C-alpha cells in the first residue's frame, strides 16, 4: 500500500470518528472515575497514566495524611490503612478532614507555633505517596504534589459531551439575556459564558479584540485555551518527552528534569499518536464481526457452563443420595440383627431365671426329703427315695455348675466407622492433576513428538487430550484437538515448515478434565527433514573414527597419533578425519539436525560436493603445513579466502563449547567477538540447492546463526570432520520415519 493510500485511509478513519459513528453513550464506563465511581470532574493524569478526579486525589491525600499522624504506631494498622479507608469514606469524615486540613494550612501560612515554640507544621509530615485508585500501584507526586499533575482536558471535554448527550432535552440558556433567557447558540471560551445570537453579536462586535475570541457550541465546560507546564507555570507545553511520556516546555528540556531525555516536537508526537490511535480504532471497528462471533461463543460457553453446572449438581445429589440409601439400608439391617440377637439372649436368660426361681419356690423338696429320711421301713423308703433322688441330684448339679444361658455383652456388634469417616472427610471432586509438557523429550519437525509428565504423587488418569495451533500474525487460528491419548506422548503430523506452533495438554479422569498445561511453543524447520546415516566410504579413518549403528561417530586416538609424537620436537599436527552422509541432495531444500558432544576438541560441520570430493582424493594436496589445509583448525583466515573454490567442503568450526564462524566470510565477522558464539545443544543445517545457500541454525529455537553462498555442483552431502577427542550424534528423528517415536500410543 502506498503512502497516499495510507493517508486516505487514515483520513477516512478520522472522518468516521469525527462523525461519531460510535455512539457516545457506549463509552460511559470509560468516563467513570475509579475513586468516586462517578463521572470525572476536573480529571488529573497520574504518573501511571490513569486519570482521577481532582477532588478524589485531594481526598486520598487527606486520608493518607490523617493516617500518617493519627494511626502511627497503632496496633490496629489494618483498620487505619489508606486503602481500606479509601473504599467508602463518609461525608462527615471528609468534611472533618477538609476542615482540619484548612486549619492546618491557615496555621502554616501564619507561621503559628505551639506553646513549646515549635512550628505546628513541623509536626505534620508532608505525604505525597498514595495508591492509585485505578491500578493500586503506589504513586509518588514528588515535591510539587498535585500542582505537578496535568489536567486531562480531552477527557474533560468528552465527559461534558457525554453529559450533554445524556441531558439532550435540557438546553443551555444564554447568560446575558434579560428574563426570560433565550437558548444559547454559542459559548465563548475566553469569556467563559454562553450567548444567544443577538447577545453574542452585541458583546463581540466586529473590529474589537473580543471578535477574535474562541467560541464553540453551547457548553458549560470552559477550559483554558492552551496547556501550561506545571513546573513552569508561565510556559506553554510545546514538546513531548518520550522517556516520561508527558508534555513538557522548552525550559524543562533546557535545564529541568528532562534535560537528558529524548524529546520530540509536539506536532510530531501529535501526528504519531493520532495515527496510532486512529489505526487502532480502525482495527477495532473492522473486527466488529469477529467480536460479535466471540460474543456468540461466550454466550454458548455461558449456556454450556450453566448446563454443565446443573448436570454436575444433579450428579452430585445422585451420588450423595446413593450413599444415603446405602447407609440407611446398612443401618436398618444391622439394627435388625442386633434386635434379633437381643431378643434371643433375653429369652434364654429369662428361661434360666425361671428355672432358678423354681428352685426357690420348691424349697419344700428339701423338707420333704428330710421327712423321707425318717422312714424306717426299708421297702417303703426305697420306693419313695427312688423317685426323689433324681430331683435332688439335678438341683445339686445345677448349683455346682452355674453358667448364664446367654452372653450379655454386645462387643461383637460394635460398628467400626473409622475408615469410612476418613473416606467421607476426603470426599471431593476428582479433578485430575495438570500435566506438564517435557520440552527436553519433545521434538518438532515435519511431524511433532510431544511428551508430557504428571507431577509426582499424582493419581493415574484415564486419558489425555493434546491441542495445538499455528501462530499466525495475519489471521486468527483455532486450537486443533487430537483424539483420546492413553499414553504420555503423541505424534502430530502434517506440520507446516518454518512456522511457530503452540501446544497444550489436559488430562481426564472419570469424565472430569483438568486445566490446560502451560502452553509451549516450538518452531518447525525452514525445510523438510532430510533422512540419512553416516557413510564410511569417503574419507573414513578406521584407526581414529568409530561408528555406532551409523547414527553417531566418535574420534579417538590411534596408532598414527602415537607415531606422530616422535616428531614432536620438529613440530607436528593432527589432521581432520572426514565422514559424509549416505544420502545426497540434488534438488530442493532440506534440513537435518545433530548434536556435538560438549567435550569435543574440534568438529567441522557443513556440506560437501561429490564432484569436488572425487577431484580432491584423486589429486591429493601437500599436507606438510597446517596453513595449507583450511580445515586444520588454524585460524589465520587466509585459508577460507584463498582455497574456497578448490575445497570440496563448506564448513563451520565447532569445539571447546564454541560455535565459530569462518573469518573473512562476511564484513561483519572480522571481529573475533562477533565470530564466536556459544555452542547450541542441537545444531541444524539447511541446504537450499536451487538458491545455492547453506544455513546453520540453533535447532532448539530455529535461530539462524550464519549463512553463506555455496557452489551446488553435482550431488551435495552432509559432511563432518573431527580432530582430537569428540563426537557427533544424529538426531534420531531424521534417521527414518518415526524412528524416534517408538512406543507412541496412537
């Protein structure tokens, strides 16, 4: 869009605002003072950029001032804090504080003193700190106090316009007409009065200074024509301090508190802020449909929330009713068991009691037996005693072995509810714990492997839901949700290259979902992932290099190094041992990732051309001097420029925990401090074959560390060179399809 189009668009925006296409009645919430909760009256702009009524600031300072010398040292400091008193100050208290403050000011002006000879004002501390009613941040007004604050005339005008719109039926009458007054048509900002047409012509005749007065539509809000500097009361503000974000005058810039601040002209600040505000308003107006859609979504969420809340209430009542029914059933059954057992035992004991009672009632048996013993006729005695003896014998045995017929104790019927009490006290909503995405195990390329963990001592969950969305500045994107996941990892497919994605996950247990985890952002590579393994067919030295499943290569000391130590007095050096990937690139853009062991002495990484590799090995160079081989680790810089065209490799140096950009490759990398960067944990390389450029990335955040032009002749291969102790490990994700995703629950 051209500059003229921008200006025309800006003009249309301003025109829409001027025409009041947004109804002024809809802005009432912006015109309410956070202190008194009423429409602003003479609003002042606080340092925190919130506006507060002038009387509210004075009341807050009075309350704070009163607290500073009446509540100091009080044990009940909470009840005397300025914030608690600010919420609802009584009229009587404010009047009393105002009268006391007026008296103190009058005493201070007169210089009156106490009977001890000290000035009364010396006992009253000056308080300029108070909490902003809007944001509750502590505000320090400084030495000037309220007089150092700007009056918000723009807000004051808007409030007045709102008042006029609210009382549209109430007209402003002429202040100069004889009774009955006529409705005013103009208001003079210099005379601070309203006039009808006739009175205005009479008091502002042509050719007089009054004819030059500024007049507006009928209003009761008469503000000064210009904004004056609070620090220099006779100076107009004509500049804007970008550091303090407030208007200043030229004296403030020359020798005041804004002398060393960045100050711009008021016209520039006006134009810039007006453009920004207009564009923001235009954006909000243009998003009206989006806001309506979001309001509909919120209405739907409110309905769902109300419905789900009612459903949860019914389910909770049902669960408690079930528990109550179970308790009632168990109570009835157990009480019935106790009752039956009690009846049985009582019957046995009562029967036994009756038996013993009979023994007392039949005490004549003993007397009868004694009379039988007096019988002298043997045959008659035997005949009678034969029938009497069993009865006497039974009574004797009963007395010798007395045992109650039933146990009176009911200890075996005691109900143990200790465990149930604990369970009932722990009864609550079964909300699962919030999972945490493990960034160290998660990887995002063409496909994303997202892993998460539950906090320690967490109970198992039923399943998880993973959501992700692409962050796009141009359009609003929505969250995409996966199916139910029964493990702690998930593969997300079909991700766009060179894009930023946000991921979040939540757990579910018994149909109750946890809150979402903290969102984690991952940046996809700038090109599709390239799959390859290490190849030992080119430049591989079996004495000094070790391959591990073709996924990693390590450099170790060999016999040649030991033999080379014999020439130590004459000078010797270690050459690089090269190894390349088993898959080449002859078109398109490709990206691969690897990790260099932190203890590595020197590692070269980059790309190599097959045609130059063949030429290199068929025509070997003299390697008597390390300066000839630009990959020797010697950092003179001449190697990169002199032999760049003949070398088959395009590499950067990594080692000793550093990422070193080749010297002289660009004008900005001549300084050592600009060429040496911290070694990333994972390094990514992107080769664009058609453009002939290679890029080196910090693979954790996809930040490009360095790029350069490369001669893509023939087939290009990933290339690595090692010298001394070290190792390179390929990222498992690029070795094959989903090789790093084994064990994933799809």
